[in-house]
C-alpha cells in the first residue's frame, strides 16, 4: 500500500507519523521499533497548504524541509500565528523559554490549548512557561523579552541535533532556564499585559529517549529522499521532527553510528514499507560533532548569569 506522510505529531507527548488522505490515520513510533520506508512515484510533489492539495501538484526539491511550492508556502504562512495575520484570535496564548542545549535558549509563544506540543515539535529538551494572555499581548511580550534577554526567535535544527549526543545533566538544564526566567521577571511592562506564570521547568529528555544517544558518536543525516531510495533502522530516539535510527550501517558501524531522519523530508513522497534491516540507499551527510557554545552564541546570555 502507498502512503503519503503528513509529518510527525507529538500530541499526547509521544511521536507518531501522520498520513495524508488517510482519514486522520497515524502510526505509533515506539522506541525500539524497526522502521523502513521506500520512496516511490518518481518525484516529490508539493504537500499543499492548510489541509488542501496543491492545485498544480508541483514538483518540489528533495532537500526542502518545507515540502511546498512557493504559492502553497505563502498561503500556509499567511494563516499562521507567526505572520501576525490573525490578531483577533480569541484563544489564550502562552509565552515560553525553550532550552535546546547549553547557551541555546529561545523565547516563543503557543496556543494554550496545545499544551507542550509546540515545544515537543521544536525539539526543546527543556522549557518553562513565562506568562499567559491574549495573542497580541503574548506576541508583544515575546518581542520585548527576546530583545531584552538577547535570545533568538529560532535556532537551526542542525545546531539542535549537534548537541543531543552530549547533554548536561537535567539540573544544569533547569538552572539555565530558571536563571533566565528570573532575569525575564525583572524586565518591566510585559507583566502588565499578561498573567505571570510560576517558574516550573519541564524536561523532555525522557519523552525523546535521549539517554540512548548520550556518548554515541555522531553518525549521518539524511539529506533528501530519492525515487526508490530506502531509509531503515531501529528507532532509538526522536526529538522535534527528527528520528534517530540505529542499525543502518554495516560491519563495525552497525548499531553504533545513528542515522538522523528529518521527517519533514518525507512529505510529498509516495512511501511504501521497506523490510527491516534493509540498507540505507538515500543520500546522507556526516552529522556535525557536538561542540561547546561559541562566544557569539553565549556572550549575551552568559552576561545575565
């Protein structure tokens, strides 16, 4: 049977693959499971926007993590919170601090009804809430704190992946968030528009099964799918859109060097099952080695602590 992936879901705090056109069908991704995908259909096509198929069924590049043509990408973003086009959204929102690695913290917002799903989708190893309130108040607070605390509004996935193999202890992760929370609490004005939430640090290392990666040598990263190309291996960890697989190598590398699959690369491809243990036949690249934060990364945040 041929399926089209609609990406990964973290609803309920566990990873699942969603399937397009399957009536909301999802496939559980339990850790330890053998996975195998083969791309078929010749080319990768636009996954559409807002649940609607692309009217042009446009061909899109294999390396695109968006998986959409320019028009569908524009339409999708036009209806997103990030585009500030839905200022009258009546739902309450929350502002958060998300931790991805030493010196890698960002400020963001998410609809309160989504709980921690947004943080799981981004691959945040730990996070803490700052405040809650209406959308525009949350958006203003996000901007105020981002500039006041000198933290970014986004962190590239390549950098998030690079630090997962050598994370500091949970106590150190919590300390960094707590200290930044205390600094944020001293920034004037934003607390007048939002309800301030107490500092409670939530850790996702167990949900992501990151213990299984600690001390592992960085392996390879899938750069794109190709027609008839296979990705296979045993799922040992997941974070955000990434699946970390073992058993994809051969000889001395088998079950030692993990392979990272960004599931956003699956969208737009027709997929069929591949047998367990099948060799990987898609293009890959060496994963970056874990590195300490650079001066540029940590100068502003270090001065706060």
